[in-house]
C-alpha cells in the first residue's frame, strides 16, 4: 500500500498523543449503571474525555461482557476491556438498602448518571430519574435503551441485531441478489453510545449557561434510523422503496469496489472533472466522450456497463499498482483491507488510534483537541470491585445537600489518583 513519505513531508511528533495535557471533562463525575456495549460506549467516551466514571456492577459476576470473548491469555475479556477503560468498579446490590443508600450518596456528588436498563427499571430500584432531578436540579440523567423511554415499543427488549433488523439498515446492507445482512460491527449499540455521549456533553454545556440539569433519552432505534440518509431520501423524499445496491453509491458513479488482477479496490469519483482524470489514468480517455458516461447521471444510469469497461483495464494489474497510480493522479482510492491490516497503517499509528493500556492494545480516541488531552484514558478497565473499599470510604458518610443547592463535585478517589499516576509513569510522564 502507498503510504505518506517524503513527498508529503516527514512525520512529526504529534501533540495529540501527549498524555500530560489536561482533559476537557476532568472535573466531571459520572455514575455508570450501564452494561454490555451501548451504555458502556457512552461512559468510556466520557472517561476518554477525562471524566471520573464510577461503574456500578452487580455482584457476584459484574457486567455480562466479563464472561464474553474473545479472551486474552490471562483469561480476561477483550469485549469488557474495550468498553470500560478508565473506570472505577464497585460491586453493589441495588436491592440492598445499605448499598442503595451508598448509591444515593454517590449521585448527590455526581454530575451525570448514565443507565441502559429497560424503561422503568431505575424507578423500580428507587432511582427514578424524575425524582433524582427534583432532588438534584443540576444532575444530568442519560438513559440509553433499544426503543427509548416512550412509544409503543419502548418496553421491548433489544440487542444490536434486533435494532439493525427493525431500523432498515440490515435490509439496506448486502448485494442486490442477496439477503439482508448485518453490518459488520455492532453499529446500533455503538451509535446509541455515541449519541448518548453527545447528549450528555450538550447537556453539560447547557448547564453552564442555565444551571439546570436534564434527562437525556437516547434510543438505539432512533440513532440507527437517523443514519440511513440515502434510504430516507428515497422513502421520505421521492417516495420510492429503497433497495440493496452492494458497495456502490446510489447517485454517483463510478463509486464502488472493482476487481483488479488480485483483489478488490475502492474507487470513488464524485464529479465530471475527476472522471476525466480517471479515464486518462486508466488509458481510456474515450470513456469521457461515450454518451453513456458523459455526465454523472448518465454514469449512474449505466453504472454496470461502466464497471465492466473499467474492470477490463483494472484486471491487467494488481490493486496495489492501481492504487499508487490513481492516488498520484488525485483519485480517491483504497485497497479493501482487513482490520488486522488497517491497524498496522502508519496513519493509524500517527493518529494514536491504537494505544497500549495496562499491557494490552486498545482502540484510541478519535476526537483530537488542540488544547486538551486527545490520547484519552490510560487507566486499564477495572477488575470487579477494584475500587469498592475506597469508594465506600469516600461516599459512605456523605449526606445529601439541600434540594436547591448546587451539588459539590467529588474529588478523585485515592485509588483513581494511584491508577492515573501509574498509567502516566508507564507512558514515561508524571502527572502535571
């Protein structure tokens, strides 16, 4: 694969990977009732932004993903690790009055609560979001669920594949002559988590202006449905039933994957100017004067014939060779890679998108700040109840402040400070 080299300037040290920079949310405390993936994605993003995240886990097993593979050589779950970096764990039985009282003390000093139970569960546990907001007017309570807190489906159970099925994204994915296909990642879970993060951060910004907290209601179905831009253009705009198209774009051509001598390559041409460059680079300038391909509308109408003409040429050489030629000509192009190849790209390394935490490689933080920490958390995902004793000592004697008073922020626990100090030491830097 062609990579950035001297022609584009030598790589320089990247300040985005400096772990000593201050975090944007380092004074925010989050009480995290979430489990599995959608909710933990939200709270892991908050942890990456520097928030203190206290994860409440049910004894004796904790989060379900602790028992989900793949497992590393030490027997721990990669699934759990990826979604729970930077958090403190405490095992609490929310049906036990003493444990529930401890949770109330934590919430009284917190900025944010995030949960992804089915609607109504928090209220049955004695933690009704409406009541929490009345008692703590600056609190932000984010609920992430399959179908949201209201609507005819709101009480239905949901996992990612169920939401992919009902949202329309599964029907939109796959080859035209094939069946509906699950997207190759848990996209509905992850979108629920990302929109949850967006909702929390938006509410925190609003609180700076108004002093008021709020509930945040995020449905995985809403989040996935909102992403179906082309299908909704068809269904809502021109009132046509969308259909599966494989890898090609519905309204631009050539915009697809194409067969070379050895493997597929993705080529995307969004205007007539680029098409002229592509045709010349392929050694087929006559394609631009062929009435079937004269304009983007023509090319889209006749995309199958255009693909045939292009692949006659592309199959004469390797995908790597074509990528280099097309890149040099300014055409958007890429080999189709396995993620095991993508993780090794210099671009991924330079951007800090794979990082070492606690001796394991994990995904990096995709949000890059100029003034704040962009590396994200360097604290490993917690063992079950790893901070239980420290958190009980910190919050056990707390009392709830008056309903109308701003809630004091809790200082980082000794355990959290020790974890951060050790993580920075591993990175070769002391906390500043």
